[in-house]
């Protein structure tokens, strides 16, 4: 009972989100509509900055959605549309940053950190084995 | 001793990265315009005050220009208006306005009430030209050199101090 009540309460909490911000009618071509939705979800609303174009109710986001819609209909590719936006607003408009020389170190950081980790692990293991070889019985005899 | 050297070096490196991050923290909110150093975007807008000839990019050539994006709905634009009038009086640049997503009648009333600092004003009723200029919040002001190249952009209201520090220093 309690679980059901909290579930209903949870739904109510999220109810306002169910109203779509984007009230424009869907594009006639379902493939284009799909691309339009994907693009407006991965482009940032520059006014509110942490919302996507699709989720933002401000006027500028509506204008930019119109812009994306027109570019999709004009037959531009996703990459061309991203370039179009970046040329005007800078790379900040992309939620997924592109790799370039300035941020290459950040992209390579996970691999670098893993390599460091492996190197440390190998060294620790090798040291331990060496120690065990040199002075046998010591570690085992201390703890019961 | 040796076994502390590597972690210490790593810590020092981390510290350097964090200090660099803190020093640049103040420019975090500002988005650098990709237009800087590039030719001003092509546009053509109906003139708010004289219905005959549209305001076009070519009007920005041959002299230093300040392109100011404003609207009567924008509180900060009202606040910076006096500064624009002062800049006009100084005569170092010609000021052009883009009236962004506004009502023409209200915009004309605004200029009648507060004075008109603009050489010409284009009415961007649908907000298309503002997107080409990468505008995301009025007021925004662009400094454009006589070749028509965008030299500087300021987001937010102008004050005499900002004009002095960021714009006059870039003029010849």
C-alpha cells in the first residue's frame, strides 16, 4: 500500500515534465523528424545553458529549433547542421564536445590513467613476489 | 625517500592544474564568439525608422561600427541606453541597432522617449539575423572595423567603464 502510494506520488512529481516544450507539428518525413528530435536534444540552449534546445521553453530555443527544422528540411546532414551552429555560437552549443588539440589530453586521460594503474600494479606485484622469494615464511608465520 | 617522489610530483601537477582552473574561473560564464576576427555575417533587415532602404551588412563598411542588439522587452537595454547616447556624442564609431524580436511601434516609442543613438536600426522581427550573429541574450554589442571584420563582442549592458576598457582600447 505504502509502496503504491509513493509510486503514485513519484508519478505526480514528474507529471509536469510530460508536457512537451516543443509544440511544433512533426515533420512529414518520419526520418527527418527523428533527426530533428535527435539534434535538438544534443544542442544546448545558449540562454539557459544546461538545457537542450528540445527541453527549453525560452524564445531563443524556439528560434533555434525552427532553424534546425529548416536545415533538416533543406537536406543538410547532421554534421553540416552542427557546423552551422558551431560557426555561430561556438563549440559550447554541442553537449558532446569534439576532439581537438586543445582537449586531446582530456580525451586520452582515461587510457593514460589506466596505463599508469597497470604499471603500478605490475611493479607492486613484482616487488611482492621478489620479497616472498627472498624471505620465505616471514609473512605466513606472523598472523595465525 | 624515493618512494614519495612520484606521488609528490603527481600532487604538484594536480595542484598546478587546479590553480590554472581557478585563475580562469572568472571567464567561465562568458562564451567567446566564434565570429571574432571573421567578416560580419551577411544580413538584410527592414529599417525600423525609414521603411524604404533595408539595413545591410555593407552599411558597416568604411568606418568603425558598434552593432548593438536590443529590444524594448530587455531591461538591461534600457539601462545601457544612456551610455549609447554618450558614445554617439563622442563620435568615434557609428552605432547600428538590431531590434531583436520586438514590436516596431513599441521600439519607435522607446527611441522617441529615451533618444536615438543609432545611425540606423534594423528590425529583426523573427530573430533570424540575431542567430546568424550568435546572439543569445540582449543586450550584446559588436565592434566592427572599417573592413567589416568583427573585432570584439560584449555580452550584457554597456557602461562608460566597459566602453573605455574594452572598446576604446581597440580603436585606432
